[in-house]
C-alpha cells in the first residue's frame, strides 16, 4: 500500500504504540487515585504534557488534553463567544469544518453573525479584508494556520498581531502544522490553539487545547477536577502518553523530516508536471506545508482518478476526509476561485516522513497511468467518466 493521505490521518509509530501499551495493560490505574501506582500514571501524563508543550513552544500548564482537535476548536470558539455573546465571530472561508460547523451552530442557536474572511487565488487570507472585519470588533477570530486541503500556510503572526491591535482574542487551528513546520505558539501570541495527535503519528481520539497563561477559558466539558478543572472526565491515559511520545519524536527530527518531505513532494510535482499535460499545482506560489500537494487534472475528476488508484494500492483523497461523503465541491477550492467543476478535478496527495523514495516513484507512475486511462475513456467518446453512487 502507498499511503498518500496523511493529512487525513497518519500511521501510528511503533515507538508510540510501545509507549502506550503499558497504560492499557498493567498501568491502567486512574491517575486521580491516591495510591503510588496511580501517582506514577499521573507522572507519565505530566511528562507527556511536557513533551507536547516543548513541541509547540508553550509551558506545560498551558496545555489541556482533549478528545481531539474538534473538541479543542469547539471549546476555544465557545469560550470566545460566551465571553462576548452579542458580538460577531470571525473566521476564514477556507477553515476546517470543525471550526465552520462550531460557528454555524452558534449562529443558529444564538443568532451570532459569522464573518467569513476571503482568500486570494493562492488560498492566502486577504489581509485588508481581515483588518476590515476586525474593525467591527468581533468577540474573537479563528483561522486554520496550515490548510488541510491545499497545505497553504497563513501569515499567522500578522493575522494575530492585527487582531491584538484591536484587543480581539484569536484561536489558531494548528493541527496540520504540527510535526511539519516549527510551531512556536508563544511567539505567535494567540490566546488559544488546537492540536491533534493522529496527524503526527500519534493515536486518534486525543488532542490538546493551548490556552495562553492568564487567558480566560470557560470549560466546555464539566465534570471532575481533571486538567486543572478545565476539562472534566477521566484522562485518556494511553492516548496522552502516545501523544507525548509522538511529540517527542517529532521534535527530535523536525527539520530533517520537513526537508525530506519537501524534497519528495517537489519530486512528485516536477515528475507530474513534466509527464502529464493539463495539470496545475494549487497554491504553488505561496507558502505551503512541506508534505501537501493539491493538483488540478484537466479532464479527470478526482473521484475517477482515485477509483483507479485505489485498487493499485495508492490511497489519496479529493480533499478533507471529513467531507468525503459530501456531494458538494470543496469549500476551500471554491473560495480560491475554482469553479465547481475545477474543484471536482483536484486530487490531494499528502505524504509523511515515513514515505519512501521507492513508494514515491511507484506512486508517480500509477498517477501518470491513471490520468492517461481516464483521459483515453473521455476521448473515446464514451462520454465523461461519472461514478455511480447509490
Ligand atoms: N483541523 C484540521 C485542519 C484538521 O485537518 C483536522 C482533522 O481532520 C481537524 C481540525 C480535526 O481534528 P480531530 O480529528 O483531532 O478532531
């Protein structure tokens, strides 16, 4: 199998599994219990918190473990809304559905106005518009720093600085950045930021919410005193330990891994550009995550291509995994000015640090063959390739 869908999720590293297993078997004690064995589980949680904090340039006390980035994002946006319920909320039109759905729920329930900031054709936030929206004094702003579909990296420093000039708190969805680019959340200065372990070879169902020291946070999940009273519920101990180990490993090799991914991603794009006519690399003129390539294929739907690639063992996606079942074209690509039809012809390849050169060369060959096959069906007057979906 050649797995090029790492923005959807990543393979659990063997070291991470090894670190987790003792907490599913022998060391299953509730970390809040009073005996020594439980206290050693608590110690492991605090070590993991330290590792995650080091990876994002934060202090351990600023990390709240959650069930994943979706919960973290919902919690941060809910706090900003609850602190100023009568004001609008600001986001980017290309944000992940975790933020967009949270915002539309608030809008539906409370009548809150949602300001959706546009992007240019490369997918970068329009900063003039951002400044304009900020002047209407929203309760808070949120944006996806590294886009999951195109890999576009937003100018986070500038966007946060502009918001802070007007004393507006900011949440940053940094899920896709972790393990791919250096993340110094303290340097960026945002009040809140969301992270997920399963995008950096950690387990699913565990994430983190960063809340800058001294910043207001209203718990989203009430219960016991876990996470310093900020997130109730018995801790997902094995998940937290796995997240910590994934963060430790990511930090150790960050620069080298990023360089390797970028050179492989570039090789993929150059090979396709030279051998496949009628393709376009999206967002190639702006800053992108080193592992992500979203490509427009003239005359081929992403669905037809992936249907041919899957039986050959190459797994990739048209866009966000959360939206695979949706009949609508990607909101990210249409926000960048692509027509619905163009958006349906875009395939996303997202490699990882585990992608090998051999996989890369095989994958390139498979994509070239698949494009030729789809186009030959189209030109044989069989008509456009459509996929029947019951
Ligand atoms: N934000 C972005 C940019 C993502 O890519 C994802 C995952 O698909 C999420 C948020 C949601 O993360 P999780 O699966 O941990 O809830």
